[in-house]
């Protein structure tokens, strides 16, 4: 039996552990805290699932497959992990990022519709779109209950035979991991430890503080009844109230450098001001909505937002740089990485450890 150690029980690590266990691998999953702990980027209350990625079709195809993976996972768990509420993209330029996305979606046969700005009122009470060129509607996009999905995926992995090892992991020689005084060995090691990865390996990944805010909203603003939304050119996104946590309205612009263990978990006042300013402009009735819930996460990003899926040494693999658009791909990405570990194919060159030039277009942020 082939053996693997997966370090990190976020959504990527847990999804991969589950996939490998169900395809005949002996899997040990190492996590210093518990799956779904609040320091993980995966532990944000929600994440968006969408297929639009500008002119890139690789991620669009993967997201479309991941949609089916999330629905199957929810069926297995007996709960709705994915709310297929749809998503509206607010396009300011007639032939900008959203137009390129629509061209890709059409080529792949993924449903979409181009709407006039005035049609936003069908979806959002008091919507103001006078500065927009058009709306891009993705009916099969939506919202993932992220923290819950991470916990459920880890639970299913354990039920499939994965051994959970609690402790702080460090690289050891060869395909081995040191956890405290013990050295674990396997045929492969996969480091999927998110914001902790740059402290352990030379990777083109930086870690930034990301503030998220949820606002108390009036009746009629509950998801899945209300869709998710993204203003790519303004780097703003959100969705209606999910599970009573409040309407999410926040920024995708990268924050300052951040330590996931010791960094403050207090949301900056400027983050609330930016969110409130945007709500007042796009949804005027929400301008004075009180903040219901605040959460600090972190991004682990490469300059071009392309992921790291690379072999650092024989049998030692690094997965990371996925923040901002990686969560939604979890089930499909696990299948892809399992194929890499099985030797079926090599990862895309874009995922290597080469130097990266700054680029935009894969995340929901058009500003960074």
C-alpha cells in the first residue's frame, strides 16, 4: 500500500487526504490545531464558488467540476455545504474582465447570461447600477459554508481511514516529517499548510491580513434567496445573510504582512469604513446597517495568484498560494493532485517554484 503524510488539515489538505484514502493510500494527516480552527484561511464562515476567471479556462473548468464535488460531498454528509444562489458580476467596462469571462464560459458550455444594469433590482432590493456597463449572471455559482465544509471533509477523511496526528510539523530528511520528538515516514509527503508554508520552504508566497465583515440586514437579504455578487474592478464582493451570520460585504485587496499564529484578530477600522462606503454606493438602504460579525483571516498568495503545486525534493510536494480563489476548487483539485502523486501526469508548469511576475485576473480583485 502506498503511503503519504499530508501536513495541514485545511480544505486542500483534508480534501486530498480524503481522496487518497479512498483510492487506496495509507494516509496520515498532521494538524497542529484541529480541522476548521479559526486561524486557518479555510475557517472563514463562507467562500464563493464561481467559474469566471477572466480569460483563463483552466480554473473555469476545474471550478465547474468542483461544483459537482461539493454537491456530492453535501449529499454524503447529509447537509447543504454549497448554496447554489447564483452570482452577479458588476461590470464597469463593456469589454473588460467580465466580458472575457463570458467568452470563456460560453466556450466551455457553462451557463451564463449578460444582463442590463437595471436588472440588478431583480436580485437586490434598492440596487444602484448607474455606473455599470452590464451584469454577468452565473446561475450555478454560489456560496460554500467554508468552515463547516472543512470540518466535514476532515471528518469524512477520518472515517475513510485517515490517521489524524496532532502536533507542530517540521521537515525532516527525505520523505519524512518531524512532529515533536517523533519522525513520521512515508512514500510521499505533501505540505498543504497554507499561511505556514513560507516559514518552512522557499516558495513565492506572501501572507497578508484579510478583514471580513458581515452586516445585519433587513428581511429579504438572505442567501440562497439573494445571490452572491462581485465588483471585480473595485475588489469588493459579498453575499446575503447565511445562517444568521449577516450579509457579507468585504474587500479582496491584499492587506499588510501577517503572522497567522501571533497576528491580531481584530478587524481594522478602515476595513469597516471601506465596506460601509461601498454598501452605501451600491445598496443605499444598507449604508447604516450595523456590523453583526467580524473575522480576520489571512491570504497566502503568489504574485500572479497561480498556485504552487511543485516537488521540492524527491517525493516531497508543496501545495499553496491558493488564497482568494482556491477554496472552491477543493474536491476537484484533490483529484488533480492525486493524479500527480500517482504519476499519471505532471502538474501544469504554471504551478512551479519559479519566480512569479505580478498579475491580476484570477481572484475577485481587479486592484491587486
